[in-house]
C-alpha cells in the first residue's frame, strides 16, 4: 500500500476514535443532574409562626364585662351604744369592787328604761396595772433625812357593755341616765337596721340593672349588641353601709343632757360583675 494511503488511514481512525469518546462523555454529563435530582430528598423549610399557630384572637369569645352598682337608703330602726366605767384604785380588789358597784347602778338605770337583758352585752372587761411615771426624783434638802417618796402605781378596771336601743327617741335619755348612774366612758353611738335582707335585695336588683345599662352603652359605642349573661359574680367588699347626714328635723326629740343625736339614714351600696355575650 502506498505510504500516503497508510497515513490517511491512521488519521481517519484517530479522528473517529476521538469523536466516539467525546460523544460518550457528553451523554454521561447530560444525564447526571437528573440522576442526582432523583437521589436527593428535598429538605422542608421550617414553618413560620403563621403556619404553626392560629391567631390568638380567633378562639376568644365575643363578650363584654362590666361592674354594676346599686344604691339604696333607709332610715335606721335600732341604735347601739357602748358605755361603762373605768376606775382605778391602789389595789386590784378595790378597783374591781368600785367598778362592780358602779355597773350595778348603771344596769338598774337601763332596766328603768325597759332595756331587755338580751339587748345588753358585755363587750369589754379588763384589769391592768398602771405603773407610775418614771422621772428623776429631786434630792432631799441639806439637813433633812431621807428622800422624797416614789409615787405608787394603780390598778385600773374597765367594764363596758353594748346596749341595743330599739326606740331611737330614747338614745339621749339613755346616755343621760347611764352617766347619772356612774358611767364615765362612752365609745360611740351607731345606727343600723335590725333586718337588712330587703334592703340588700333591692341594692342587688339595681346593681344587675345598672350592669346591663353599662354594657349596652359600651356595646353601642362599639357598634355591637348585647346578648345573654355568660357569667355573674359578687364583688368582694362591694356591699357597704354608709350613714347619711340627717335632715334638721330628724334630731327633734333626741336631745337631753347628751345633746341632739340624729339617726340620719343608712345607705347600702352593692356591686356585681357581669359578663355578657356580644351579638
């Protein structure tokens, strides 16, 4: 074979071999991403707050909570006065005897005013020793013997009773009679109602009505309507009694040596907390 033909054949074989190798590599590289994509498992992204939880307001009921207040007043029908004696003596026996003697006279005076035994209650009975004041005693003058005596202490006895007065025009007269009989201590006069049941019921009813009125006013401002009651409870400490100033004529007939004593009126306030549903 001629030399030129041999060279041409070798070149042809080399070129065909190179083309075949290049084609195989190209095919393999084009299939690689698909294989890798099939083998790799995608990793999910972390969920955001909006996908993990529901909005906080979504589960809350549509409701409104208010505090209603009711007030009622009425004239008192009973009075209580705390009075008695406070005496002192050098010995405890003497102090007790003096206190007992005075209290016997006071009790007798109360009986004359038709005060029942059930309306008289001992509210305080105490005995204590009162030490003398402590201060430096002056020195004895020159030329004299001894020194000034140290003052001695005393024993004090207090005996107090609470008296319920059912006739309010007797308050001043009773105080005068007790003082005349030996009472030297009086802690105060209070007016009240024997039975507050009806007054408290009226205050509660007003409080419920006031609560609905307040709820409707707030709902109107918000553009909604009030529905039924969801929850209702009493406000602790919401029921309070207040003495009201009396008119001047209320003091008439309540005088005597004790001066004018006026019963005035009692005011009771009552509070409740109510939750209404909103429509």
